[in-house]
C-alpha cells in the first residue's frame, strides 16, 4: 500500500456531548466491517475511545502521550482489538502532560504527523478522536489529517462554536496543512420527534449543502449502552437503529473517499 492511499480523518468538535467519540469509534468499526484496515487513535485525555474498545490501561502503561513527548514511536503502541477488527493507539489522563510539553516545542503542531508517516503504509484509514477543545492536541490531529469530520447534534446550540472550529481549520490550511479538507458534517443523536431537530437539520443543509452527510445517526439507547461493554454498537446490537446508521455512515464515507476506491 502506498502512502497516498491511506486517508487520515480527524473527528473534531470543541463542543462536548455531540457524539464525537461515539462517531470516531463506530466509524472505525464500520470501516473494518467493510474490509478496510483501520487504526483508531485516541487523542482525548478522557480516553473514552480507549475504554470504548474494552481496553483498561494499567498504571504507567504507555499511551499516545509518550508518542507526543518523543519517548516512544507510534508503531510500538499499536494494539489489536480483535473483536472490532481494528487497531488502537490508546490514551488516558496522562495526555494532559503531553499537551503542556508540546507548547514548549517550535514545531508543536507537527509531532503527530511525523509519527504517523510509517503507519500510513499499513492502513486504509486512520481515525483520530480529538478532544472537545481547540487546543494543541487538536491542532496536531488537524495537521496530520487529510480531512475533518464534524459530528453535530441538532439542538439549539448546534452552530455555537462551529465558526471557531472552521476558522481553526482555515488557519491550519493557511499555515501547516494546505491539503486539509472538511470531510463533512454528521448529524448525531437525532430525535425525529423533536421539531427543533428538524429545524436545525434544515439550517445545516442550507449552510453546508453537500458537505452534510446524508446519513443521520438517531438517538438510540443501544449506542449509549455499547461503550460500557467495551464494544462498538455494531458489535453490541447489529440490528439496532444506531448500528445500521453507523454502517451506513461508513459506506457513505467510503463513497466520498476517492469514489470509494480506498
């Protein structure tokens, strides 16, 4: 596999509670179901992608923190999640130490990109779960990424802060990563019974057009339950509305990636 065939996507939104980690994890699992080789990177100090994969880290166990601090290479930390058919680079609260250390570097935005270069040859897709903040960790993810996927909850404050995220993306494009694209926006936790959800959804359609994914992820209890069992919703209940939606999202994502050739 050549480097150009691997696509790195950062799943980002500085607003918490919009389904960011859920989308990163289930998109990775959905792509694996479609026979793609996938690496999921947890860049959130909360470590929810890590625990959502059923990984409980031991004290002092190496994580992406050590990668960002230059103490270990990324390849050495890849672990196989057989149940999901994906690979994972885990994270935990130690990642806040890396955030502080990165601020002291001249090339603070480019550390992750350098570390991922050897891994691009091994995967079709690398999914980065960003923290709910526009900090140096998110900046590293955006610098390393080819595209940004933005989960959006269709509620009153859905567009609040989106301008700041788009401005950050444009700044990254203008400086360190001119090839970065907005992959699209995904409507998550959608409640068809709520008139506001429909109104906000139409507003997103008007503003973003074909950048808005057709797939809509519904509010679904199975999606919420799955992480507590260390599983994607696709494993947990494949017939649930949430699982069907995320499998659909993976398929739509592939169609957007170079005509689905990846």
